[in-house]
C-alpha cells in the first residue's frame, strides 16, 4: 500500500473521519468514500492510476489507512468488458481481488464498482436520515426533482453491486451538471474534482434534503398522541425498563444468547406514543444497512405503559412466539436451495410504548448500533411521512439483502467468538487485587464486565483499563446496603441487558485474637462478606431467573473457610459462611440452571486491597516476617512453594464459568499453592 505521504490518502481519511463522526451524515459502519490518484508501480516503475476506497466492514468515523482497499483503476474499469450481467453480478466481487494493488489493506466492499466507475477523482456514498427519507418515500423521484432540480438525480432501487455502479456512472456521464444522486431505498452518492468539493457536495445534499422536509413537511407525520401511550415519568420508566430488560433479553436469546442495550430517548418515546407507530413499525426499516442490523421489522408491544407488569410479560411472550413464527414464514417464503441457513428467528429490536427500545446483538457494540440504526429508521419514517408516505423496499428485496451470499461471506470472516462472548459478568470488589484480575481476565475472554467496588475511582480506573463502555462499565457499590446492591444490579442490567455471571469478591479482614475482637469487627466482616454475598447473589438471581438463561455465581472464599488459623475468628467465620452459601445456593438454584461454585485462595498478597489496608502488616507481625516478604513466606509453607497471584484466582473463575465444567456446581476449588491443612474432605 501507499503511505500517508500520498496526499490523496491523507485527504480521504480526513474527509471520511469528518463525515463519519456526525450521525446526521451516515450511520455507524455505513457508507464508503474513495479517492483516485497515481502512484509508481514497483514492478514496472511506471505511474499507475489507483483507487483508494473504504473496505468492507469499516467505519468512516474511525477509518485508517489499514481500512482502505487499494485497486488498480485500469483493471477495475476493464471488468466492464467481462461483466456477465445482473444475474451473475455477485461474481464481480471475487474479480476485485484481481485488481488489487500490492499486499495488505481491507477487502473490497460490494460498493467498490460505484467508486471506480464514476468518473470523478473523489466519491462519497452515505446514508443520511434526510437523504434516505426521500429515497424511501413513495414519491421519491418527484421529491428529488422538486428538492434538487437537475443538480441531484434519482436512481431507482437496485441492490448494491456492479450494475448499480454502471447505472450511476451512466447518469454522471449524461448529466455533467449533476453533483450526485439519491439512490431509491438506499442513500446518497456525491462526487467532486477535489476532496473538499466532494465533501461539500455531500453536505449540500444532506442539508438540502433536511431543509426541504422541514419546509414542506406536514405536522405530526406519525399521527396524534395515542391516549395512554405517553412516556411514563422518568423514575417509573427506569423501574419498568429494569424489570422488563432481563425478560426481553431472555426472549431475544431463544436461538442464541444476546447482549442487550436500552434506549429511552425522546425520539423513540415520541414515536411509540403516536397513533401510527404500530402500523409504521410493521413496514420495517428501509436502507439495507438498517435492516441488516435491525431485522426486517421490530417486535412492538401492543399494551399501554399502564398495563400491569405480569400482563406485559405474558403479552411479550405471546408476541415473541408470533414473531418467531412470522420470521420463519418470511424465510421460507423467499429462501432458495442456495440460501444461507436461517440465522435465528428472534427480534433484534423490541419496542415498549412509554418505556423505550431494547436492542440486541452478539456483543454490546452490535446491540447498541442496532438501536442507533432503529433511531435512524424512525427519523427516515418521519421525514418520508412528512412529505409523502413511507415506502421501504419490499420483502423480497430485503430477503435478498439479508441472506445475500456476500453478506454471509462477510459474517464468515469474523473471528470465532471467545469463550465468554455474550456473557455479562458483575464482579464485586473489582477495583483491586483478585477482583481487578478477574475483571480483566473475563473481559479478555469476551465477557461484558461490570466493575463494582466501594472505591468508585478504583472501579472506574479498572473499567477504563479494560476498554470502552461497550466492554466494561463501573458501578459504585456498598454490598452491605440492600438498596445500593439493588441499584448496582439495575445499573448492570441497563449497561448490558442482564447478568449471567457474578463473582462475589468484595471483602476485608481485621486480624485480632478473640479477646481483642470487637462486635464491630465481627459485624463489619460479616456484613461485607456473608451478608454482602447474600444480597448480591439474591439480586443477581432475580435477574437470571427473569432471563431464563441459567447463569454462574462464584464466591471468592478463602482457605480460612476450612483452616483454623490464629487471631482470625471473625474473618474465618465470615468466609465459612460464604463457603456454605455456595452449597446452599447450588442446591436451591440448580433447577433454574444457575451453577454456584467457590474458590478458596490463600496468601494472595501482591496487588491485594485487603493486605494493603493493614491486614498484611498484621499478618506479617503475627508471623514475624517483614511485610514485603509476606507473599514469599506464604509460598514457602505450601506444597508447591509458589506464590499465589490474583491472576491465578482469576484463572480459576474462568475455568468454572467458560463451559468446560458446565455440569459442576457446589464445588470449592483451592487456589492456595497446596495447604494440606486446608484440603477439603
């Protein structure tokens, strides 16, 4: 590939990032941009014309040089001589590989032909809400003419591919005054002699379409407010969303577990409060990028927000069964012997009037983006209905896009999911030590992680170490406070749709002999570890039961749960309480698929919040060793003579939860280097 020293590349990336960072211009991973220029062929030493174009699967807002496909323009345009026609145009994507220039870069996308065949140095293809509103309107061609005259022209719906590129190129040749086109049912394309001109024309089209809708559109395109469907007050709405989220996530995970996202923005709530929301929702989304993320249509609850919770849940279950039947029928209507297998019949979008939208995907980003795309779809419907009527492409075409062999190939290129992909993990005491190591390890294995700690800055730091809010969030939690625990669990549900895995790790220790142990010492340690674990397990189990997906609860107990050491009554008794909770909960929760296990670590000094808070100094004084050598001292009294680190305990959590021990429950695993006196009998 050429480097960023090539001015065309630098200008293309800057333009792409500007356009892609504004959701008014295009949606996440939607659209593509390109530039043409010359470079020296290292084989011939001759100057050759190249096309740099955003590759398959990238995002304009974050596009880098590695996300560009680089093709020889002469070879790409020569494909017009071997093009076999619309019936076999999918074969042309494989032909793009024979046009590549050099090694590296992204795979060329289906829109590559559009960029290469249009005779302009710079081309943008975008999916703005205002542009798609015209593209998805029943009178789209007339509206385009009214809005733009002959400056922007109409292209009837055609599935993305080589023929669409030929069509646009022909329109450009025949209309030298044109700056771009509206693609029926799809989006916009603009071109320019310079990168600046191309970007300016794209923004001109987007702004003009929005202005046309605002100046000519009728009020209340979604109809009047439907009595009783107004949004609930915020506190009630949040409470109802938290109650429904696990249930809806369980329904959306009937075929395969999904991560969830909740959206309660005014755009969504206003749409769901209007008289025509059910009618328009049934028409489905419009742009191919939309329905690939949202499926052909959402599941829409047909009860007002005042309906009792049990009635809402029962109705959602009925609607879910009907949705699955409808989706299977849709697949059977349009599939052929060559179609990819059905990918699942569960909804990606669930709309609950007065409450908001629940969206789902194989990871948090996919779930969040699906919700963003449905907001785009609402905006498109509003614009189209304001100036005409909303008329998305038909189901036949939607199926051809959704089950396109090229789309299947794109999905097949994704890396295999990690062991904990789609699992949501809540770890208490995760701001340091064992909790921090566990949060990091579970996230590395694919889990969405909720980092919970009384030390909120510590929890925040760990979450930020792990990554963005799509991978990890932090919550402040006092595990001794029943209301605080319930709120932290609700926060976890709002972050990722539910909870699948809990690690009860919060703890502390005060080392004193019996006669010096106060009632406050006893109460504090039992409140944090015994009571705290109970409260967290109870609230998480409510969520897991609502989901119906089973789950894991892991207690970080201690060697001291079974070993009678000196000056350790309160801590040892609290840990013994936790260890027996493992057995009791395993016996009780097994019937709903929740496995409960525990880990008995010992001597985990390095990075430990407990040891750093005074416990280390107390134990070192008791054993007559320097505090800095306490970890080594503990190691020497073990059978393996090796120091136990937080990462060793995290590895045991992974072993219990990643699937290899799927039929194990009620187990306590020692991670102590081998302490014979603590062997489980």
